[in-house]
C-alpha cells in the first residue's frame, strides 16, 4: 500500500477572496471540498514538518543541528545555531533584512569572513562553519536558552522586533553587535562596496539547540530542506531529494507512507505554490483511480496552523460536497 503526504508551505496565502482563486483550478477545488480536513497548532512551517517527527511541543526547534545532519555533517552533542550571512538595509528608521540569495557570496569571501569570525570569537568558545558560501553555522558547547525567528520569516522585514530573545539574549545581542563591527570594515566588504555589491554586514541567528531524537511513521521523506532531510535521517527513514514531478516519484516510491515537502515560494508568492501543487494533484488523483495510491494528504502551514486535507479513494466520489473545507483560526478538525 502506498500513501503520500504533500506538504506545500503557504498554499493559503493568496489574494482574497480565496474561493474564486480555487474555483479557477477545478482539481484542487474538488480535493479541498471532498477531503477530510484536520488542523493542529504550529509555530511555523518547519514546526509543522517537525510534528511528523515527534518534535511538536519544543519551544525552539534545532533546525541548525538537523540541517547539518541533513547536509552530511556530524553535529555531535554540541549546540548549534544558524548564523546566516545577511545585509541589513537602512530604510528610514528601520533596518530591513536582505538574505544571501541576493548577495551572491563567493566561496573565497565566505572563507575569509568565517576565518575572521573564528579568530574574534575564539575566547567565547564559539566556532563558525560554512556549509555553503550562503549557509553558515555557529557551534558552542554552552546551552543557548534562546527563542529565534527563522530566516525565511525575517526576510524583508524590520529586524528590531525579531532578534533572539530568552535568558541569554543579551549576551548574543552583544556578540551580534561585535560581529557587525568586524564585518563593517572587513576587506571582503570593502571590496564588495567598491564594486557596487551589497555588503555582508550582519548575521541572522536562528534554529538553535542540540540534535534531538526523532521518530516517524513515514517510510521516506522527499525534499530539499536540509532540516527535513536531517529529521528523516535521525528517524532512520528514507531520505531523498525532491522528485522532478509526480510521475518520477510514482516510478521510484516503494510501498509505505511517504512525505514530500515542496519548496517554499520565493517572496511568498502563493500563485507559485498553487502551480507547484497543481503539477501533483492530477497525477495523484490518477494514481488513486488505478489503485497505485490508496490515500493522499495535501498539507500546508498558514496562520499558526498545519492544515491537512486527506483524501481516500472513496472520498473522491463525495460529489455532494461543494464547498472547500477552509479552516479558520482555532479549528480542530472537520471529518
């Protein structure tokens, strides 16, 4: 028996009213009408995924440690946090965050900046590591005691209210200020400024903690997020990259329950998410019709909830259901 859960972040972040948007896509509309809808609280999209791996209820999901594992590194028993290179753009009285996607950081630039950070913070027992030129981590043996905001949720926003908070927040704010001063006059940034490129003038700290234990009922997880892949490896589930399309997945998937996590839309573009979902909906419905797939769930994160629409082969024939099941805040389930 083959079942699948398709997780599509921000599916419901669309131009209001939503029903006319869905009405333009009949297959998706029918799915949301005929499926059983259930919701559960989730702090963000990664927390929504983490609940499938036994990580619900954690105050701070250790995305950094899990990402390192997913990228093929060993986090050991240390505390890790993302320390991603960013640019803080002055806008009136605010600083807005520009992430590394727009910075085009060269490997040599990343290496030079990481070396300088490691020299400066050696006395704090803090060690920086670049998994890629645009994805940096920091390691410490001390407990962090922080609550942070994921990078994806901070991009384009004023950062003042989004900085780390918690028992040790002030010491990390101090370290962040020191890092900003170091980066400001660094030869790498002077050269970037001279050629008209945005400087790497700050770090974004998030996803703190030690590698947790994970468990799941999924036989395999498919996706590009190294945090997802880390959870799958930690839970001893199959770990695969995102399939090119539904037909490619159907050709390669073995019996069991599978989780497929689509990439988050660039810039929160809900239309991009709907297009990605539509590329899966018709093949999955066809696979249910010929009994290759017995059950399929379309899932998303929106407004503090994970929302799951589960469709069985029998549910496809519930023609009398004409209204899409769109939960409001506080809903629990709709059978």
